[in-house]
């Protein structure tokens, strides 16, 4: 039987991993490749990287902390793919089919499109035709406005006014293969997943859905997995700041007889 | 030396990275003539069946792979690479495959109504019989699958291991020296690396 995936999400800013809160507060927390290596040793299900650099600048200056420099996202992907034998998903700043190819040719298995897909929906079809739907993940950042989930783009700053359900349907028709759903309201707040919206999204689409945003304690994973048949449960901060949180989360989920690897 | 066939689709680098990690001699093969020097080949692949088969034919790989199989040298097809080993596929029209294994490739959607597709994620396998490729791999081991179509083998005897997604489908096959994994061993952590190591050790 297919397992639900538990997926750490790493946010990279200018070559460093950062902590994210409300999509705006970013605190440097470490080296990208060292983190990837650590996750690989835990035998994790998948890794998602989102590059949130505003400017394309990847110099790591913390040489004193055993941190190596990377001059491009391609370089980062290449280094990670050498030590990680699990699915790797890269997103952030992808605007053209060349941006897609660059990441996949450097070792990404999947890419996520967010603002780039919203501004140019044809990009979804181009990516799906070249690398398959399974490699084309749509990342959707949303906020609840008047009780409805609304799509936000540009690092969660621009309200598109479009309903999340409507956008997912369009993406599905254009060839998308998976949805990565992020609640802006819950990002970094550690008050649990937005179970109501995630449930509605999963019911509304035939595509696999990975839900992100709000995990504050390991029981939040259990709570979501029990209530909604999501394909993947993703989280960022909890995996960086809580000691051995990934293996502990897996142990807990299995103890609850939930279908995890 | 294991040759990894590069026919211009998808992420070959992760197959190479995993063999490098295991210290298994390997080379990315860009020209059909390069196949002759290999002891074994891996046929990777993601994307659409028709487009992939067109590339194998147009680049001249298809004939060389068939000759390689005739010489009883081991071939491992991964994901779409496994599907290409079959006679034909019904993925967006009907397409001829390499014809090394009797059977066809069919869409899940016709059989699986209420589950998300593509099938993306870790699924556990049931081992049907022992084989050198499955050395150290037992029923319940899980691997990373990504596909919307499945192989329907004419002979059940070639299915070394099966997986379930609404229906039961072949996860690992072997017919003589032709092998296939529907999942990505190079993306399946320790269990996947074990399969690649077993393939390397085959005579």
C-alpha cells in the first residue's frame, strides 16, 4: 500500500538554509549540503528545497563554521544529489523552461512552480511535456480571506484574488502532477495544520497533495494524517529545531498505526 | 562496466551518483556504439513512452539494446525504462516498445478510480520468488515509485515482486537477463542501493 510521505522542507536564501515565519522573517540556520546529508542518514522520504533568495547571489561567507561556498543553485543541487538517494524537489524563482531544465539536469527529480506558473500558465505544460507531469509540482501559497482560500504569489506578498480550488483545477488541466500547498497564515506559527482547507483541497483534486505550514509538535502530523488522506505532510522549522524530530515523528506515526514508511 | 543509456530524457545523473557512491564502475553512454564495450546496461527514463521510444529509435539505441539482450548480457530498465522493454504501450495512443518482454503498458486510471494519480511515493513490495537481484530484499521493503501506467506481463512467472495501488502490478521483473524495476532504486535509499549492488554482482 502506498505510504503517506513525511517531507522536510528547506528554505535556501543566498545559499544558506533559513528559518521562515509568516513568509518574511528569515534567520540563517546552516549549510545546505550538510543538512541534506543529515536528512539522508535518517532515511527520509523526500526533500523539498525552496530557494527564496530575492537576488541571485549564492556566496556563503561563514567559512569559520565549516560552511562551503556555492555560487549557483545548480552547484547546490549537484552537491546534494551526490549524497542523497531520495527524491529531491527544487523550487523558487523558476520562470522559464530553461530554469526547469537547469534544475533537473543538475539532479532535481521534480521542480515546483509558483509565481512563474501563475504569470505564465503555459510553463506548466512545457515542463510536463518535457519532463512529465510527475516532475511538475505546483506550489501554492494561500491565505484565508472571507472563509475562502485565496492564492498569493511573489513570496506570498501579492493577492491574486483567485480561489485555490479554481487554480488547482486549471493546473491539473495544464499537466501538473502534484500540489504543494502552503498556508501563509500558519507558516512558522507552530499552531497545527489548516486541516479544514487541506481536507477540501484533497477532496477537490485527483492530484497528490502535499500539505505544509503550521507543524509545531509531532502530534500535528498525527492529527493531519488521521483526518485527511494527504499524499504528503511537509514541514520546515520543526525538523531543524527539534532534536531528532524526523525519526521521532516516524516512530510516533507508526505507533498510531498510520501508513508511513 | 555498467553503461547508463543517455537518450536525452530525464535525470540520469542520479543513477550515476548512486553507482559512484557504491564504487561501481559505470559510464554514461551517449552513442549506440558505446554499448558494445559494456558488460551490463541500465535503461533509465522518465516522461512519455512514445517520445522516449522515438528517441531510442531515432538515435539508433533500440537496435543496439535488442542486440545486447540477444547476447544474454544483463539489462536493467528503471521506471519508464522498464516499461520500454515491453511489446507496446497504450500511453496516449498505441506505441511499439523494445519487444524484449511479452506484455503491454496500461493506464492506472481505467482500473483505479478513487486514488490520486500519478502514483507518487513509497510503496511496499511482495516478493514472489527468490532471485539474485532480490538478495537481501524481503516482502515489506518499500521503494519510491512515480508513474501513471503499469506493466501487464503476459507471463506471471517473470514477476519477481509485485506492489499494490488499487490493483496488483509488477514492481520487479526478470526474463532471462532482462530485468526491470518500476520504482527508482537510485531514489529508494538503502533498499534501492541494494538492488543496484545486486545488479552489479550478476554474472
